[in-house]
């Protein structure tokens, strides 16, 4: 599709996707969902990769009134002029587990630079969301504020060696873990437990 909704897929019913790869499929003027437009659908995706995609809403995915489950998926470098460079969810129930959401360009969506959700529930578990220098600064500042430093080591252990992890984020967390002697479960959190 070159205009309208859904650069590659427009789905109104059930959609099951496994081991799929989509790369910059839309080149025209897409209103919603540069790659995926989902409306009133039930969607299950596993090990899918989405790169590129451009739309006013949801550079990669636009989902309205959808029940969505995504496991081991990556959403990279979508571009939106309004909301959600990668994903735009409205009145949808979603669960993302072991997913990565990455924006490496400087195109700023007005709302939800990486991920925009309005209404209902968006659950993101064991996932990584990265998006340039502001995210890097937040990671550095927030790690210093964590009271139980063992948690940082646990997160680091889960992320280490994970395919698709942003190299800069990995370096920041790795440096913090090793500089503070946290790797391997050292108890340096000074909480007297």
C-alpha cells in the first residue's frame, strides 16, 4: 500500500505471525501503521522483526481496539509525525514480552517517541526500550537511584548476550555493573540485609 492504512498488512480479524521479517515496506503517505494496521483484531506474534515504516500514527504499527501478544519481537526505527515512532496503541490490551523497541534516528514524534499507548493496558515485560541520548542519560541517573543494587545485576544478567540489545545501552549497564562490583551477585547495596 502506498497511501491509507497499513503499509504491508491491514487486518480486522485474527492474525497469527511467527518468524516474520518486515523492512521499510511503505514509501508513500501512510496515515496509520507504516507496516501494520490492526483494528478490532486479535493478534499473536512470535519472533517477528519490524524495521522502518513511516506513518502519521504508528510508524511500524497502529492498533485500535486490539488484543495483542508479542513475544521475542523487535520494533526498530519506525517514523511517525504525530504519535509512536514504532507503535501506536489506542483502546487496546497488549502484552510485549522479551521484545526490543529501538529508535536510533532523531525524528521526534509529538507523543510517544518510541511507544504510544492510550486507554486499556499495555504490559511490557523483560523488554528493552531505547531511544537515543535522553534514554542513555535516564539509564545512568536511574541506576544510581536503585536502592537494592542486586536488581541491577539481575537485569544485567538477563540482558547480557541478548540479541538485538542496543550496544550503547549494554555498554552503559555493563560499565555500571563492573565499576560498582555488582557482577556475580555481590551485596554492595548497603541495606544491611
